[in-house]
C-alpha cells in the first residue's frame, strides 16, 4: 500500500511538473532586438568615404509563404516527447516569425519583420561604422536620388531548430530531471544573408558579401528560458561587422558615383 501511494505521489508530481513546463513554455513572446545583442559593432577611426549611402528594405529570398501548401514551413512535433525511449522532441521552422502549429522549445512566439528589422540593423551599423561621412538613410520608394550608394540586403535562410529534451523517459518524468539541473531544451538559429553596394546612378553592383552562420542556445528550467530566437540579432551583428570590414578593404577600388 505504501509503495503504491509513493508511486501515485511520484506520478502526480511528474504530471504537475510536465504541465507546468508546457504551460510556462507557451506564455512568452520575444522580439528582434539588434541594439542589445551581445558584441560590439564595427567602427573605423575616421570616415573612409565622403559619399552617402541609403539602405533598402531587405529582399526576402526564403521559401515564399504562399507556397506553404507545397513546401511546409514547419516540421516535427513536440508531441513526440510523450513517446518513451525518444531522447528529445523537435521542431524545425523555416519562418520562425510565422505562427505555426507548435511554438518553440521554451517560447510561445517570435515577432520579427525581417525585411525591415535587418535593414534597420544595417543602417545602425553603417551609421556607427564611420565608413561614410554622412549618416546613411533608410530609403523609401522614390527617395533613391538622395544618396550616392544603395546598400541592399537579401535574406536567404532563418531556419529555427528546437529540441525539448526528454531523455527517453517522456514528459511524465523528464521535468524531475530538469528541476535538479538537467538541460530542458536546445535551440539553433541559422542565418544566411547577402549584402550589396550598388551605384545609385548606374545600378551596377560595386561590391557584394555573403554570410552564413548558426548559433545554439542551451536552455535550463530557470536559465535561458524564452531565448530560443535570441541568436538572430547576434548573428546579424557578426554578419554586418564582417561585411563592413570587407567593404572598407575594397572601397578604394570603387569609382566615384
């Protein structure tokens, strides 16, 4: 009788912890925050060019959302965590900003208008870099004539991969492991983006650079929860630092617009 009671108490505790975890992973929303992303932005000691530059909204070259019926934007399922012997349940999202059937490993939803957010990030880095004497502007339709150069970006990949670790004991028992310090999830952010500097008058591409990177985040029950997409702005900062450094090395080769 005592053994049965202990088993029932253990089972109830595990169920409560599992429900608490599932509930807590569906109550938070994150945003793309470039300013607060770890790392410094590239900065040169003095302006390299007397020209002006404008940043266009980035071109989204990922799988089109209107093709979602043909190419799935989301794969996997966190429901797999209820099956025994499986070490984890997983989800992969090609468009992490689009609400899907499942959330993230420790996050409910992610808000980011990538074409605008990344253009704003590029404008911020260009202004801070001192690469151009005049602060760059965000180009609006019909405003291209205000600048000598156009900075264009193309977004190719923003895949998110998330795993909820169940250690083969399902959500009924795994929360007990999380409570004592075992990781509860892992997230991976992928970013592939291209940059171009275009002569505004001739529309010729004077320079281009491509960045492809990824970063992982390990989640614990009380640490890094809700940071499933926190690596996107950090990867963007790395991409822009590398791109602007490369641009500075090639700038003397460019002809005057």
